[in-house]
C-alpha cells in the first residue's frame, strides 16, 4: 500500500504585513515548531477522515455555536475537500491525466488556533503536496501558492492573501513583492515576485502567542480595506511605507545589521497602530515585550507577536512579562534540523 505523508508549517510575518493585501511587500518565515500533517493512502474509495480536531460533541449549546463561528460547519474537512476539487480542476485545465486509484486522507495539526499562524493554509498546502505525489503531477512552485489561495477564496469564500501560502510553499525565509508591476500570470493564476533569503542571517528571534482566544480582527481589516478603496490618504501612504520598510529589512538581513532590523520591526507595528484601532489585548503583548528590551510587532492578524530578543536573559524576562497575558513564548525554528 502506498502511504504519503506531507507537512506544511506555521508562519509568521516578520516585516511588511498587512501591506501584502494592498500590492505591498512582506518578509515572512516558517515556524517549524508547529505543522499541519496530511496522510494520503490507497483505499477502496475516496474518503476524507474527520480529524480529532473536528469537534462533533460539545459541553453546551454555546460551545457548539462558538466552534461554528470559529471553524465553520466542517472544520478541516472542507479545506481538504476543496483542495482536492481545485487540484483536479487544475489538472484537467492543463491536460494532466490522472489515474483511477482511489485514496483516503487523514489530517492533524499542532498549529495553535485563532492566533494568525496560518493553520488553514498549512492544511491546504500539505494536502496539495500529497496529491501532487500521489498522481505524479508537478505544479510549478510559483503557481502553488496561488492555487492554494484559490481553494479558500474561490471555493470557500474565505478572505485571504498570498503571503501565508508563499512562505509555506517555499519555506525558510522569503521576501515577497506584490506590486502591480511585479505581478505576472502563470498557468492562469496571478503570482507575485518571490525571493528566498538566508535565514541564518537573522538575529535571535522570539514568537509569542496567546493561549486564550484572541480578540477578533475582521472588523479592523474590513474597515482598513474600505478606507483604502476610498483613497484614505493615511492608509494609502501607510501601505507604501510598509512596503518600503520591507525593502530596508531585506537589506538589513543581507548585511547582518541586526540592530537596524529590530528598529524596522518596531516601526512596522507603530505604523500599523497609527492607522488601526488595534485589539487592546494584542497591543498589550507588544508593549510588554518592548518593556523588557525586545522588539515587537504582530506576526499576523491574530494573537501572536514576533520580534528580536538578543539573549537568554531577555528571553526569560520576556516570558515573565507576557505570562500574565496567558502567552507562550518560543524561539521559532526556521530551518530543518
């Protein structure tokens, strides 16, 4: 029996977000401490097996409602099924003949939920990798993030962007340029310009995430999108500044200028705070991190932050400062091994 097992890892935005959704530039990294894993194996029919993370039993009616609001009606099952559908459509459009062997799919995830570490897209990427190997189909690397994005945006109607899927596909540390003049059409998909960077050039980093449910950010993001589309000068200018911060951060990484990279990380958050009413609890995580000498910004749209933390003493102080906010602090693993 053929058994295929693939992983895709959590991610954190280092500089530039949220400009990736506004034709900007970002740098993001893989967090190998957490992953989604998909196992695909030959079976007598097509079957998507529910994960233990997909709850079907609840302690109260409120728990059921909360779960539906957070994860939809089908949890990870809908993501796996939608990925299979989009993969088959891609293959038919590009004349890849698929064999008739059927399969079952199982999946699991260790990625913390609802803290903006891209658990959903990791499951999509891992499923796509299994399908490519099972059917012997090679999809160009630059297309894979856009295909993965279409699973959520086109098939499931979930608002999402390319950044997460790009870094989860390329892995390591990646510079991304989504400017209109850098975009290109590949295989029927819009793609940006992506450049892997040397993760070994980074200073010591930390990642902190809330172990409690984060405050929702959808309202903030929807308002930001509306303001941008209306030509709000503060928002439009901020998106250009996010992009410029990313260019400077790439140069700082390449030059090994750790101090300047830290200043850019702080500037990224300060700029975000200048145009958004941020959830108080998440902003407090940044303020507490800075109070002990670490730099800090949001790692995504949820309850996680990232920054530089020079030594073990600073790391211990950081963990102590964030403990009252129910945060767990780790050193992100970016490279294999």
